C-alpha cells in the first residue's frame, strides 16, 4: 500500500472524527451505505418503504444525527425483491445515499451497473435502487463526495450454499481467488478518498432458513429422521406441513445440507473473514465482527421482557424468510457498528439505548411474544407476508396472549395454498390441485424467493 494512501486515510480519520463526535451539528448526508439486501432493507423477501427504514444503515445514521436518504420503493401484496412487476420507486428522481442492492456479491458491487436512463427502463434491482444514477455501487460511491462508507459485503458469496433448498451441496460459494481479487479492489478503491467500515460474514448455516431436527420437531412434531448435524430448509418443512411431501425429501441429499457440507461452508466463511480482516487492517480500516456477533446471539440470546431473541426460525432474530434480520436484529447490528466506530476512532456516537431497544422489540412484527408459534407479521408487505397467515407463520392477532391455532388437515391446506397462491402471486396461475413437485418448488421459490440477499 502506498504511503500517500496511508497519510490520506489518517488525515481523513482525524478530520471526520470531529464530525462524528458532534452529530447534532450535522446538516447534510456524509455517509454512504454499500452492500447487499440487508443494507437495502429487505425483510420477508421484499424491500419497500415498509421495510427500508429498519435497515441497520438507517439506524446507524440516525444515531449519528445525519440525514441518510433512502431509495424509497413502492411494492404491494405480491411484491418480491428482484421482481420489477408491481415494484417501483416512490420518488424516482430522489438521489439516495444507500447504495446497497439485494443479491450483491463482492464482484457485483464492482461491476453490476444500473443502466436505466428513464423510469420506464428500470429493469433490475440495481436500477431500482440506484436510479437516477448510472453505474455500479462502486462507481456511484466514487462519484459522491461523501467521506464515510459503511460497506458490509460478502454474505452472498457463501449464502447460496445455505439457501439453494433443492440443491444443497455447498457448491455455490465464490472461489477464494475470485473473492480475494474483488475484495482487494473494493478496499483499494474506497481507501483513496473515504473512511471505510467493513463487516465480516456470519455463519450462514446458523440462520433461520435452515432447520435442524429440533426445529422440525417444533414445527412438525417429528424430526423425520434428519441426522444430528444436518440441516434442511423451511421450504421442506412447509412442504411436509402442507402434505406435499411425506418426509421422503429428507432422504434426498439435494434437500439436506449434511454435516460435511456445513463444515465446508463454515471453512470458506472463515477464509473470507480472515482475508477481510487482513486487507482492512492493512489500510487501517475497522471491521465489525458480525460473525462473532451472530455467534454470541446464538450462544447467549439477548432477552427482552423475558423473551430471548434467537437466530432460529421465528426466534425473533429474522423476518419470515429466515434470512433477513428482524427489526430488533437490525438494531443489534447497528449497535455493533457504532461500538466499532467509537472504539476505533475514539468517537462517542450514542448507542441505541436499552429503552430504545425495548421499544424496537415491542413494535417488532417478527417476534413471537406469546410463544404460540406465530408472529404478527407485516400484512401485505410482499408476497410472503401476504401468504404468511395461510402458511401458519404470521397473523397473530394478539401478540401478548397465546391463541389456540390448529392447522387444517393437509388436504385442505393444499387446496387453500394453491388457491391463494394463484390469487396473490402475480405469476401465471399454476393449474390443478395435484401439483407436481416441480410446481410446488416453483411456488415456494416465488413466495420465499431465497435466491438473493
């Protein structure tokens, strides 16, 4: 690394320390958000104005006392992140400083470009988020004269290995050489003119989307012989619950992430995280250890009003898709970034207080506060939220009082599911009541849409 870059970075840190320690004086935006769907604000497989304010980036900026314009997205009951049908920008010519795009990897952050020059040309999530600007996240960030960049990227470079629910073999991860090349370029280009905060990659085998035997017992009453150390997905759980499968999918290796494959994912994540730390340290850039944070939450769940927040499905840490954080999950992430900024730069950005966290918790639609196996959800905020009550995941009318909730017989559930899917999905109707396995998988992929983070 060139000596001039080191000197420039140190000077930038000293200059912006003054601003970070006096948030009440800020009049304009000074922070750029970069990353994937967690930064964009996806919850329950969609991003819209109903979900975007809860992203950790927005909460971080609020604690700094700085404006953080968002790319407000309009969606609806059939909304799915990445799908442009029925999704648009509320204020399309409003320029956001949150550049995080669902599905982004280290490579796409550099090279996936927004190309739309008119609203009618918006054809991708990258267009939708970055419009009216053109270029990749990196190119747009370089064009903005804002000194601070929070860049949490790399999750999708391992995530597909955990959420490819009908192809679980750990083959989908980014090759190490490719990751190292692209992350090196990200750090080098940002270091020339910005103070940068990175984050490590959590263990994606410990997210709500993946289910072990204990999870299956909780939701189905049986583990169906799933070996200890192996995982399946919430999709398989729902297929069994609805009678689309009798548990035989758990004997198909494509639908099970076995212990050896789990180890491969964890090892690759460790290699990536070591590289993130190494490169960032070379530039004097702080790194938030998100991996350690998630491990800590799993081992010692934070408790609010006697209710623990865990990373298990409907455990409070994730939204209905089991991939994207809940409101309280984002708040805990925001505090982790604040703690790292304060410790690294000697600043005093206020944490979200315990009282503030309690308020977030109480309003969070993804916490099962009464322990009846369902959450309130956010009705109509995307297709998964629309289908949530039918799936038996949401629709809790009284969050503080357990309700007796008995699932209808599988045959009736199947009929209701097919009818409601065809009614709300916005996709071409899938005919008949005797769907093939391929049709069922297509429907669940459309509902949960776990392809991108």
